[in-house]
């Protein structure tokens, strides 16, 4: 079977890319070893984060570094065995976490981030899943005045980008979320983001819409990708397929395909965990809530209240070590009346991240018919539809809705 494009990876980025290409008249096959939205795109806080400002940074103060190194900060964990191989990447990440570089990255990411809510909503309307979306923003709570003051320093930048943000007293916060325990000092309400109650379900719905307009979803191993004289070939459960162009949108598995073709992009992963909980009594939560100082998010989902942890630095395929779930669960119970666990064990996934906290979106430097879309760090679900539109416009010769130059793979040499 022959297609115009084969998209490798049926997460939110790959599914959105395939969908946008199919809408533009391309014959597209979307290939993954699992079903759409069943890997990293399933396990996240469900925030469509239009108001992301500065990227998640590597700690630079001695006290913050000590908290991470001594594993006192619940929002981070690491495996000693992974650190030697990660050392060069961590050094580059630390350098890119300097204040001036973070600000530069924020400005480069804003054109893409500013489109996130509108692009998700457009696809949600076509896929019939608007009811899974909610507005109302999200809350960040602060237990100390010092932590709140640090957040408030970002308000001028938020105003520059046109984001709606409001500082709240404890009383104002409880008026929004009356079932929170008054165990915090202040909060910040970021009003522009939307959130979803089932991110995996949203991705599956986008994939179903893609199939409804003629796209094919196939099961296959992306590592079987081969270049031939007329493009690319790939083995699938339905037999071999060929395509004129290929897109690698495999998130944390992207380098498994690209390394054999000679690419050495500095991609690492931040592993993360989540667990769903029932609630006590009639308690409810209306929006995601981030406990900034303890590094976890609680979010209302179709499966219950989802607790999502911070980052774990480890080998991508190392066994689970969900210590952050155990630590943050104790803290979350003091913030919200969580009931019993609704799952047998925590879910684990890997967030793909480059040391400069920007994704790669565009043509592969050494192969004219190979395209790349991965490395979206903590913002994969947020950026999927906007990335898909941008890449589809580049591939079909349309004028891109934003300048894609800052996301080019050429920046890595």
C-alpha cells in the first residue's frame, strides 16, 4: 500500500500532524505500536497551557540544588545509575536555565503557545469532544509569601504577552475551590488555559476524526522504517507500506528511529507518574491545581482526581520507582479530601525534552523527505494541534502561521 505520508507516533503530536495533512489532501498513514493516545499523551495534567511563560528550569540556587540532590523536594527524583550518561545533557540544561536564556526561550515559544487553545478547540469541534474541555484556567497555590513573591515577578511578562492573571487571597481561592483545605497562604489564578477531563480520550477522538476523513491508523514498529528509491517503507501488521514522505513524532522514542540514520540530537526524558483517586464525600474540584512548592498537580478527570508528579531523571526504560507518588499523595491529602486509590499501581510515562526546552519541528537536516516533530517537554498535550498545523503547512508549501525557524533541528549542528 502506498501513501503520500507516513506519520510515526500516534500521540497527540503525531495524530494532530496526520489529521492536518489529511485535511490538506494528502493520503496519510498513522503508525504506532499501540493505539492513539495510549502512551505519553494519556498521562498528563490535561492542561492546555496557553499561559506558559518561562520553561521549567534546572535549579540554580544552592538551596534548591541541595533539596533535589538530597531528595527533599517531592517534585524531583533521580536514579544514581543514570547520572553519568545524563551529565552532559544536564550541564547544557543548567546553562539554558540562566535567567536571560529562559526569557529568550519564553519569547521564542510564545507564538506557538498563543495558538494552543484555539487549535485544540478547532479540532475538538470537528472530533465532537468539546464536552471534554473546560475553561476556567488553573490555580497555583503557595504556602509561603516568598514563593508567591517569586511567581508575582512574572506578572509583567504575563501582561506583555497578554495573559490574564490574578493574585488571590486564601479566601478568594476558597471561593473558587471551596473543597480545598486552607493550608496555603495565597494563590495565582491563570485564567487563559483550558483543561480536559480525558487527554487520552481527546487524542483518540482526534484519531477517529482523522480516520473519518480517509486517514489510516495502522499498527507497526517504527524502527522498521527504511529509505528506498522513492521515499520510505515500513512494516505494519497489515503488510508493508510505502510513502513519499515520513514524519517522526515519536516523543521519547524518536531517537530509536533517527539514530540509525546518523542523527545525534540531544534528547533526554523526564519521567513522570500519576495516580487516580476517589474523593471523600461530595468533594469536587473545578480545575487543575498546582502545589508549586511541592511539585505536583491535582486535576479532575473522568477516572477520578488525577495526581500528577514532577520529574524523575532516569533511563527511559528503567523499572518504575514511583516514590514521588507516595510523597506527594501525603501532601495532596492535606490540600484536598482525596479518597482511596482508584488504580492498582501508578502510571508512568516519559516527557521528551531538549536542553533548550524547545521542540524540533521541521525538516530533517540530512533527508529531504523526512520531517520531525518531537521534544515538547512538559507541553506535549498543549502543543500537539498547533505543532500539527505548523508542520502540515510547511510540508504542503503553505505559508506557516508562525515563523518555524526557532524550532529547526539545525540549531544542534
